[in-house]
C-alpha cells in the first residue's frame, strides 16, 4: 500500500523522539493517561453528542491513526523521551491543494513537563510538515487558561492570529481558543534551529541533530 508524503517517519532531537504510535505501546500509553487524567482533562476536546457504542480499544485506536497516516489526513506521533513514552503529538486536519495547512495538538505527562520536550516535539513536527510533507502553514489552538501551552508557542516564536470564540467543546462547554501559526516564510532555516538558539545550543552533526527515517 502506498504511503502519504512524509509518513511514516521517525524524528529525533537529542533525547526526544517522535515516532508512529504502535499497538505495543498499549501498557505504557494507558499508564501515562491514567496517571495524568486530572492534569489533561481541562485541555482535551470532548464531544457534546452522545456516544454511540463502546469506546474503541487501544488496538482499534492505533489502527484508526494508522489509516489516517496512510491517507495523508494526519501524522499521529508518540512522544518518547529517553526511551519512554511520555505523550502524543498529532498533526491533524491536513489540507492540500490551495491551503497546504494543518493543525498540531499534543499532550505530555506532568512528570516531564517543563523540560523542553513539547517545544522540541512541535519544532520537529513543523519542520517535517514544511519539508517532506510539503505544507505551507501550521497552526496551534490553545485555551487562554493553558499557561503551559502558551509558554510553548512563546518559546518557539509562533505568531498569534487571534481569538476563536467557543471554538472547541471541552468539559461540558464551548471554550475559546487563542490561535498561533507559522508559515514557511517565517522559518527560512528551520524551527528546530530557532529553538536551539533560544535554548543556547548550537546545531551540529552529533546526537542533537534531527534525523528522519522513512
């Protein structure tokens, strides 16, 4: 079966790796989700429509993500830090044609929050979108109350576009979101290079150099 542009992929920067989520991740993924349920609940989209049928198993969930990846609809990455699964990042809503755009959403365990894992992951994903995937614009929507995610886009220097009122349904209500975006023209080098500069590190050819494996 033919694959979509830029998928599957493994992206790496130092101790942070983005790779496709696998069925073998079930135990680790469920443990992280269980341990971080209260931490994640205020920020995760819900549906106001009643559920139809049982919730999917983890295996069914992974197969759905794999189909989306093959079709070029999404890039569903597991976030791995020092060999352990600590979160998830998904490039979704991929549009081709005249738009060439997508959105990024993510979550990470509170045990590793604040270590630069998500800014690194976002920078890797954006560079991959602008490179092999061939997109022009990537956006991130963040609730105004989500201080941790607002720090992510601030560190990466993403441009704020405005407020989307009642944009997503979360925890029983429609919540406003601030929208941040970046286009290829704004990072003529790479976003990971900008992030390295913010962190005071220099690009090179050692273990901190991002690699793509097709």
